[in-house]
C-alpha cells in the first residue's frame, strides 16, 4: 500500500454504496399513509398514491376477478373497513389486453380514504396493506403489496411508522422536564468539576497534544528535517536576525496548520451539540478506526509505507519557492504532508480521543494546538540557538525502533476502538479481562522487541543494547506487569492508572457481580427511577454517562467506591444511570420527532438519543460524566457537577444535596 487514500476510499465507498443502495426496479406507485381519529373506535385512513409516469392504477371498484386495488387489515387487527372513498380523477376505457374489459383507473395521483371501525379496544399497533395492480402499455405490475403500520400514542392517535417519525407532545414531555429550574437550585452549592475541571481538562489535552507532537519529532519523517530546515533559514537569509525570524514564522505556520485542521468540527458542533458524541460512538466509525489503526501499525512495522499522494506533495512543495510569507507557509504545509506517514497515526489517536463523550470541537482544537506547538518549537529554538544542533543525536536505526514501538501502541489503540463498538452494541466480544490480556501480550511484545528478541523487515541487527533502550524496555515491562491483575477476579482487578480505557468492571467474563462497585438502582429508565424516589422518599442522583466515556469509568472505579461517597449514594439516593451513547432502539411507540430549544428537528430513535437530548434540553450541557441531584418532585437541589476526581469534594456535594432535600420538605 503506497497511499492512505487507496485504503480509505474503498472503505468509505463501501459505506456509501450500502447506505445509498436503491431498488433497481422502483414500484409503479409510491404511497404515503396517515390516520385521523373520529371517535374512540372509529378512524379514517388516508392512503395517498403517486402514480408513476405512464402507469394506470386500477380502481378499488374493479371486481375481485379483475385487475384491482384493495385495502386490507392484518388478521390480528379486530376491525372492519366500513367503506372506501376514492379522491381523484377516475377514468375508464376498454382495454384490449383484457379482452376489451372496461377498466377503471387513476393516473398521476389518487387518495383512498378508508373508514375503519374497531370491534373492541384499539390495539397499540395496527398493520395492513394496499394490494394493487397497475398497467403501462402491455406491462402489468402486481399484485403489488405496500404495507403500512400505525402505532397508537398516549392520546389514542395513530402515528404512521413507515412515514417517518412524528412529533408527539406526550413523548416530548418525557424529555423536557418543566419542573427543573437550572438557574435556581434549592442550594447554591455544587458546580465543582465543571468550570474548574474544564480548564484543567483543556490544559491536560494541550499537554497530551504536546506529548504526541514530541513523539512525532523523534520519527524518521520529522527528525532529520529539523537541522536541514533550520540551516536553510539561517544560511539563506542575508542576516541572522532575518533568518531567525523566518524560522519562527515557519514554526508558527506549522502550529497554525494543525489548529486549522480542527475548524470543520466546530461547524459540526454548532449545528448539533450532540453530533460529535454521536460521531465518536458510531459503531461503524469505531470499527473503521480499528481497521485503520491496524493498517497504521503494520505500516510502522515496516511492511509498507503510507504516504500522501506524491502529486499533492509535489504541488505544495512547488509553491514553497515563491518566497516571503507565502513561501514559508507552503514550506510548513509541505512538512505536514510529507511527514504524514509518521504523524498520521498520532493525529488519528488525538482526533478519536478528543471526539469522545467527554470531548468536543474545542477539546480537539486544544489538542491539535498542543501537537502543532510541540512540532514547531524545535525549529524556533534551534534557530535562536544554532549551537544546540550539535547536541542532537545522529539519525539512524533508533528512529526505526521508535516507529516499531509506535506500531505496537497503535495496535493497543485499535483494540480500544473495537472495545468502544463492542460496548455500545453489547456484543460481549471484548470483555474486560480479554481487553487486558491483549494489552498484556502487546506489552510483552514491546519488551521483547526492545531487547532484540523480535525483529521486523527494516531492523538492523542490534550489536549492543543502549542504556536508553534498556530503560525504555524496563518501563514497558513494569507497566505490563502492572496490568496483570486486570485479568483476575480480585479486588486488585481495578487498575486505577488506566481507568476508563478498559471496559467497566461489571463487563466481565466472571459475570456482572465481578469486582462489584456502586451499582445503579435503575439503568436507562428515568420514569422508573422517579417513581422509586417517590416511593422511598429519596432524592435522585442522575448519572448522565456513556459506554465509551473514559472519565465516567474513572469516577465509577476511583471515586464512587470510596467509603465517604459509597455510603451516601447507596443509603441516601436513588442512582439512575442514563447512557447517552446507547444505540439500542426504543420501542416503536416511544420513537418520535423532537423540536429542540434552538428549533432543530431531532429524531429520537435510540436510548442514547433520548437521554443525550434530555441532558442538553434541561441542563444546557452535553459532556459526560454529568451528575444532577433532584427531588422526587423534580426540584433541582444543587448545581450539577461534572468530572470530580476528588472523593471529598464529590461527597461534600452529595451532602449538600441531602441538606437541600431535607430543607425543601
């Protein structure tokens, strides 16, 4: 494989073909269905047909032995069609194809109005079909069957399932809770873990991005470019001051290019605040990242090179000779393109990690800024202090070793993406212990490689292990040994240093009770939790969480089990966990079209759709974890909080909520 595009294009083309596949032989009539309630047991079905050009649709008034159209109800529906009215231009003629039978038909369009009377209570689902025949020249189509299905809502109205989701006031009330007043909680406490942790989180992402950038510096695609580029600027310029300035501008453009790469995601985020969450937990996207990272890893092992198309790189490189700021910008862009085979996997990890349930466009921009800053920093520093260039290690086989180690790390990241898809779809393929076992194997492979026991195509024989190589091998060995208890069913199975990366503790081959921590009283059923809170007269702890949420797992594994927190949750609260990335479909009668507060029409089809919308509509927040304390009558007790890694701060917030609940009685 020479080009990344040669791999990606077939993958996404496959998705496009499967998503847009059409029936090669469209039916002669397209139907739209709706229903109108007359009385508790009487309804009118409106069946509108658009007849294809040149086609004739036979009338319902044609005899049973003649070509005709019929409206029938499923045998399970205890109802009778008391009459059918045809709205449209009914025509008739003698048709030679049927021995000059006088046919009655419609062209272009027709509406069949069927009156239905139920023999008893109206069922939750009403099924039926329009069975019709049509004529075009000497071609006879049919009998064709066009099925319809209606669901009865809480008001007794029939909602057509096939026509797409409809707006439902009753279902909308389950999302927008009018009793919750976000601006006026009972007690003015809480908020810890939101603004403060958001700033810390952004700084953490910037530092993480910088770390990725520094790693990229020590790859074969980037490292040799540092002395060459700095020497070019300092020697080409007429005076040293101008050369230093050009090198700094060059570094700034590198920084700017990587920040600009994140801008399209801000546009997506502004259209729908939940779209990045939906993207990050999309099963096909996670599986695609899994495959791509496997390919990246194999490339890093030296079996083939992934490169940007040479024609693109050459065109950009040609622009770099223009001179001035424009030329320097294109030089920076050239570096970004030609180094893609090394930086691409690191950027991919940064992209996928930022677009998570606790991330978003701003997080991605900050991470990319950190990456670009780290990549640009050496060019500016070495231009200011050219003597430092002499202290740089010489390029050599050690750069290949860096790539191979990165390849193993890419394999580990690939397993994480597969795990995300597995968790969201509940396949049970990568239980927690299986995840740990794979990571442990990868860890030992890294150690064996660094000690020279494993070799790849581009590796040269190791005559003597350097101190740095031995030290790095020992670090990976220590980390791998640290992972070992993760495969056991003991209290040591919780590996706090990597909380959030493996599946949850209860997603285990040993069963749901393995290493049991604080368990939710109710999962994905807000109404049930509210009812339970009223029965037990306890406040509710709403846990907006996600299967693929890293910080959610950190809270569940490192904060909730602490005694001061665990006792409060289990004794004084009804805990309900609401998964915003759960892709399980809601029952058909609970699927509907919801108009958000900003006027956006959103389809509520899955459990995740429901609770992600509930969070954004009531609390103006779409990050996870997100915790809310409310009373059984839905009074907001405190300000909500987000990720709060300090158990004492979290316990104090829970206590404040209890005080507010007792004071509000």
